């Protein structure tokens, strides 16, 4: 008996014994592990479909998940029975969920039509959401059907969300048709999707959406313009975005800070600094602005952070500035970032009285890897707080290991240093 015939016999036996675990294994071997055009497979395809569908109906969650892969390999023969399951409103919810998910794998007009029908007529919102995702995953073949669904306000939102999943230029025209829809959720989804395309029709739409009545739309437009820093001069983006730093909605303000950071201009950095030091700016937005200034990545943006550090009385602001300075990666900026941190230690800034900030300074100096940090970090080994000492050791290990080790060994034999520092150096050498 050939191996395929043997597997067919074993699959049939497992089916009649309701041994679903064995049945799924045999089906996978037969359908996934064999040439689909093998004569025995072709001859028994209808029977294999029957066994596979029985698995879909009777199996547990995991078995159903695995059997959907088998169904797609059986080919278009599986589409009619899956449509039947999908259209049966009395069928189990999970079974219909698997049916629509599997139909989404077929690039076939009948599968598209059944899923579109579900979106139009079914009351189950969860199932409709899955159907919308399935259509989106089909790609460009589903665009025509989805464009038709845009005409009905009951299916428009799901159709837009499906189009958002496709990410192909062919979706631009249908998405542009709904950017002024009465529903804010539809306008938001359309703006978000359009933002990923470098198409000349998109920027004017995003600029107009900056003044939308809905905060979600304004936020989507602000973030979308952040993907086009190349247009910032042509569209005067910095001037257009500056008012959004003071939007009524905090999420829009935070998005504007992020977008200005992506443009990476000194003019944008100045606007961010003004926002940061304004006494009316809430702490959440201040922290987002600090991060944005560090992302701008210019000398002036770091100088603004230093000025804010010296002007602010907020511990949260001090700590965030110390943390972002340690994340600076541009070679031309790491020296300045380290110098700002070292100045905090030298000037005995009030921030150095707070253990968590002092520890963060040590960590940030270690991340920057500038050699002028060795001596100040060694001095932190004599700190009264164990956490500060541990972070200083970790930072020193990030610098030139050999040079640092030699300096520590020399200091260990120096009787002129304080007992606390001597003890800290001994601990560091033991950790090396």
C-alpha cells in the first residue's frame, strides 16, 4: 500500500474514532506534505475536504487554527462550504470566525463577495471587524469591493479600516473620498492611512485637517506631516505646526512636539524650548517636549535642554533631561551632552541631592562613553548612597576598561583620598 493510501486509511480510522489530534496530523501530512496534484490526492479531494471540515466543526481552538492552513491548501473547492458556514447565523460564533478568517486567505471573487455580504448585513460587530481585516489582507484585489462599501454609511468605517490595511497606492483615491466624512473616526482612519503615502494629493489634505474639529483627526494630521520633513520649507510646516503645541487637546500637543523633532530644525527647537519653560505647560507635555528636543539633534537643542535644566525647579524635568542626554548618539553631540552632565556635578546643582537623579547622571555618562567622565565617575564611588556607587561602577565599565582599571588601581594605593572613596574603589575593583 502506498504511503498516501495508508495515510488516507489512518485518517478515516481517526475520523470514525473521533480522534481529532491524530486526524489533524494525518490531514497535515496528506495535504501540506504531499503534491496537491498527486492522483490519489486529486481523486480523494472531496473526501479530504469532508474530513477537514469535520475537524473545523469538532476540533478545539488550536486544532481549528491548524486546520485552516489545510483548508487553504485544498484550494477553491473549500470556498463554498466555508461561505455556507459564514452565512449560517445559527452557527457557533468561533466557527464563523474561522470561516471568515480562512476565506480571507483566498484571492477569489466568491470569497470577497461573501465577506462583503457579511459586512453589509450581519449584526455581529466582532465578526464584522474580523471580516474587515480579512478583506484588508487580501490586498489590491479587494479594493473595488471596499470602494463600493464606502458608499454606505453603515459599512464605511469598516471599509476604511480595511483599506488602511492594504497600504497600496490604489487605495489613495477611495480614501481621499472620505477625508471630510461626518464621522470623526472615518476621517481619522483615512488621514492615518494616507499619511504613509508620498503622493502630492496628500499634504494639502493633512494641512487642512490640522484645523479639524475632532482632536483625533488633528493629531493624525500632525503625525502624518511628521513623515514629510522633506516638505517642511515648501509648506512652511514649522510655522503651521507651532500653534498645535498649544492645542486644547494634550495628545495633539504631544504629537506636535514629536513632529517638530522629526523635522529637526533649530527654529522648531526654539518653539519646543518656549513650550518647555512656559509655566502653563503640564508636566506630561514638558516631558514629551524634553524628549523631542533631544531628538531634534542639534547643538542648540542640547543647549536649550541645559538652559531648561538650570531654570526649572521640577525634579521630574531634571531627571528626564539627564536621561535623554545619555541617549544622544550623534558623535558631534556626545561631548556636549557629557559636558552638560558633568557641569551638573561640578556646580552642585540641586538635582545632585536626589539619589535617583544622581544615579541617572552616572548611567548617562557611562552611555555617552566620553573619557573626560572617568574622574567625576570615580569620585561618585565615594558617595554615601550604595545605588549611586553601583551605577558609577556600571558607568565606569562602559568607558575604556583598561585605562579606567589602571586609574582605580593607582588610586587604591593613595592614602590621601577619603576612606569612603577608598572603600568605593575597592568595591569597584572587586567587581571588575
